[in-house]
C-alpha cells in the first residue's frame, strides 16, 4: 500500500511524454479510474491528448487538474541517470516529470482510489482534467476541454491543480491564485543607413531607448493583500544587421507583464501606447493574452486544503499568488475555486529533476483528506 504512489509515478515517468506527447500516460490513469467507477472521455484536439474522467453526476464537482506532458530533457550528458528511467536514490525519485508533475498525478489517482474504496457513496462528483499541452503552447489542452464543458454547462465547483507549489517542505506554500500574463511584441521603425552618415538614417534603437527606460522604471501598481506589484520585464530585444557600420532599420522588443488584480490588460495596454506615442515613435505592436489573474479567497476549498496539510504534515501552509502561470487560469474564469497543491519545486525543468518519495506519499494523504473534508 505504501508503495502505490511510487510505483505509479515510476510508470508515468518511464513514458517519454515530451510536450505535446502523452505516450499512454492518460490511458494508465484512465484504466485505474475506470475500475473505480469513473466514466472516461478522451478529447483529442489537433496534436494534444486530453482526458476528462468523472465519477458521479451531482454537484458539487471536485476536479483534479494536471498534465502528463513534460519539458525536454535538455543536455542529456548532464543527467546522473537516464531521464526516462526512473530510479530512487537516497530517498529521492529521479526522472523527468518526477516533480512536474507525474508525482502529483500518481498521488491524485492513489488518493482517489483510497477515498472511493472507503467512501463509495460520497456526495457530489469527482473528476480529472488531464492534458498533454500544459508545457507547450497551451492551445489545444485545458482551454479546449473547458470550452467543451462550458458548452454543455458542466460546472466545476472546486479544482485542485497538482503543480509543484511547495518551496522548502511539502505543503509550506500553496497557490490560491496567479498573476495575469500579457506579452507585447513591439517593432520600432527607423531608416537604415551608414553609421558615418547618421543624418541620412533614423536609428530606432536611439529613438526607443528613452521609452523603454520609462517603461522599465514605471510603477504600474502597488499590488494588494494577495498580489505583489505588477512587473514589467523585457524578455528579448533585437536590432541591427551584425555589422558595426550599419544603422538598423528596425528594433524588435518582446516584453511581458505579470500583473495583479489592481489593473487589467486593457489598462496596461493603453498606458504602454501612451508612453510610446509620447516619445513620438513610429511602431507596430501586437499583444498575446497569456492568462487573466485569478484568486481563490477563504472558502471551502482553501480551508479544506489548509486543514489537510496541517493534519498530515503539521505545517501551517502559506497561500501565495507568486510564480508563473498554470492551467488554473483557464479553469478559474468558469467560477470555480482553484488551488495549486504539489511537491517541492526546486528541481522542476532542470536536469536531474527529482522529488522526495516520502513527499509524494504524503501528498496522496493530503489529497485524500481534502476529498474527505469536501465530499463526506
């Protein structure tokens, strides 16, 4: 019984499901869930495999959400062990996806199996929303499944996303929200020419520099009780031909906002345009809406999570909204309460990714306690 989470995690890790591949991971999960009375629905959109599994027809609906895809392994020669040959070393399970997030998936399945065995007539419903497109362009994964569910008015009440939320110890931090993400792709136009004849050219780098400096120094907001201040960061900048004697004809800049609920994407866009226009730039700009900010305040889901973590780990968890985005941003706009609870994130996306075996076993106990608090 104590090896159930480890065994399943090893099975999942052994499948090289580099995004958007699933490599049979969802089928492994589906087979086990079907044996516990779940109805399995495979949703394949373009190159992405998704699974919607549900047990029960009534509300409230508790949904585990996660992904079977993993990021590429990177420099293979820097791995101490083959990334898709899971192995336990000194109490840590090594392999790509161990922490992000196949350890969580294994804990979800085992926790659900144990819960259903002990509470076959639980109230409400349990579901799994699993995608193979979380680490990729996130187009044909969770958003498409949510669109399908919304079209048939199938509403999630509570969603637990298994992203690795912990920092030092399992359960020390959970994510009860995430900042919004907005990307701008800016092209500042100039006139190419010889550096010896600058009066015959128009240097877009020189023109754009003051505007970019103002954008970088701008205080967009002061954040609030739940969110840090909005952050503006230039991610890529490119201009020039590579020659030292040519003034470039254009400058390309990619930047990103991670923003709080104190502003909206529309407000940020207008403020950027005002600054660019004030500096008299000739430019084109396009925007990518990566996700809206969301927040799950105190309520049944957050309370159950806090209590479960305290009972299993003895820790008082700290709800935060820091960090990157997750697929929770696609679930929250439906009205669902969303929280992220998972293992320590110290090695995610790195070579030699690993997770403490004891942590994923405890994680299954936390998940089971959350189910008991909400559906019993």
